[in-house]
C-alpha cells in the first residue's frame, strides 16, 4: 500500500513541476511525465515541422544554445527522441545531430542493419513506458515489425546469422522488446535522463 502511495505522490510531483515550468505541448505529447522531463532545462526546445521539411532537418539537434527536438504530424513523438537519449551508453552520441545516425535502409551489410534494428527495438520498448497512456498512438511505435521499411529490409537480408528465416527474426524481436521493456520504468528513465542532461549541460557551457 505504501508503495502505491509513493508512486501516486511521485506522479503528482511530476505534474506540479511540469505546470511550474509551463511546459505546454498539447499536440506534441499528452504525457505529463514527458513534459516534466522536457521542463528540466529551459534550453530544450520542441519545434513542429511538416513531414517533408523533416526529411532534411535533424530530428534531434543539440547546439551550444539549445537542445532542439522536432515533432511532426502523427509519426514523430518527442518520446521517441527521449527514449533514444536515455538508451545510449556512449554519451558522446547525444552531442551529435540525429545522434550521428546514418540510414541503413539501403545497406547490404546485414550486421550493420540488424545492429541498428536492435537499437530501434530497444528504443521502442523504452518509449512504450512513455506512450502507453497517450491518446495518440500508431502501430509502428508498438513494434518495429509494424514498420514496413524495417520489415522489408530485414526480409531482404535474411538469412543471416541466427536468422534462418523471418520467424526466427520475429522471435528475436519479441524477446528483445519484452526484455528491454521489463528492464525499464519511469524511475529509471528519469534517472538516466538527468544524467544525460547534466552531460549535455557541461558540454553546452564549455567554450
């Protein structure tokens, strides 16, 4: 019972801090916890872009003045970038536009593709802790296997290693997604976010 009261108290505190910081992003996120995270530094700026504009614009762009996160239409939630940030163990990546990612959807290097796919699976699993109570949802955020581009390329590159067929890859995806989801929660997300925000602040404030 005390554990439940403690969780309710933490939720109330997060909502209050979000209100105090005046983080109002009604169309970008309906999640007060995400608003709470984004409100921890006034230099975090969430901007809206049209889908076509976003194709040539970094969805995540840290500078010495601002930490810019892009939201566009229904598909790009700020929670996806939050999940990317907390998932990284190599913190130097969060100093790079789009985390230094390059598209892997035309590669013929199976190892590179499935390594990138594993990271996206873990990010989506973390993200579900942030999106599960949202009013705005899309199947591609539930599982990477609902994302046609990832599936088409995976099928193109199988067989590879442990994946003798597509069903082997499906089982791997489900195991990794479930394992990652169970290993994370809102408390861990907040702790990792604070650590990475401190890392970003040190970088931003260093000439």
